C-alpha cells in the first residue's frame, strides 16, 4: 500500500501579540497515530484548526505528498477534521445522515458495523454522547481523505464508549494518518504510535512517558 505524507512546517500563530505556536513542524504518514499532549491553552486545538485550514496562521506550510496545500478546498479533500463540537444536525435521522454523507455503494459496508446497526432507527438527537461521537468519527474515517485530525474525541465519554472508539480508530489506522489530541492523556498514550508534547509553542518528541514528567506535563507517579 502506497504511503501518503502530511507535513506541517514553520507554523507560527500569535494571539494578542502572544506567541501560541512557534515554528512548529510535524510529519504524519498513513499508518501513524500521532498523539499531541499539552496543558489547557497550549495551542493543541489551534494547531489542528490551522492544519485543516479553518483558522489562519501568521505563517505556515502544509504539504500533502510534497504538494503545498494552499487552498481550503484542497485541504478538505486531503484532510478530515473532528472538532470538539458535534457537526451532525440533531434533527436528522441516522439513516438520513448516511444517505447524505455516503455514496450509495458504500452504505452497506458502513452499516455492517454492529455498533452502527444499533443506531440506524434512531434520530441524532436521541443518540448518547458516545454513540454520536462514534458515528462522527466513523464517517470521517470512511471519507477518502488520507489524514484525520481528532480534537478531544473522548470528551465526556464512558470507558466503554472510549474503548469502542479506540477500536474503530485502530481498525482504520493502516490506511489513514491520524493526529489526535485529548485531555484524557492515558487514552492518547495508549492508542498512539508516536507522541508529541506541545509546550511553550513548540512540539517536543516524546519517546518515553518519563519524559512527560521531566518536562512538567505529568507529576511523578502519573502515567
């Protein structure tokens, strides 16, 4: 299977003259699950939004397979993004969501999933937080885009829901490059093939959990 490459280079972002991101570089290949950790306000969500193109940066280069992605529509084709807010209209039925989101010949593959089968006769407004997040993430993973950005996918979910979402991510990881950030650091550490810590505007490569203690992200004895 051909590898695809997403490169984020020289990203700089200031808010009110304060530097949030400073010359951030990140490389993600299909098959990677890159976990980005960091304290509240460190810029994790901002970085994902810049990569996807929904907020501007003071400076950035985003390349997919070596080609600079300068237009928003190009980014949408190459990269999918799960924001912290739900993106599916509450008044839709799940079946309507699938008919609008998927090509007809892909719906049967999508609904072969036992978890999805349990949701088919429901309205979106009647789904639990875990069910809705599962549906949203599966829709993004089913798209043709080779890279998926997941911002706080575990927020407010039960351990069982988190387990199902992690299984879904791992099932699709071989064909996608996934970048994930969440305050639930234990789940990010568990699922990721690579870890980064965003601190003082810069990304630091983490190869052992002990480094998270050394860099002040975790207290001694945690993780």
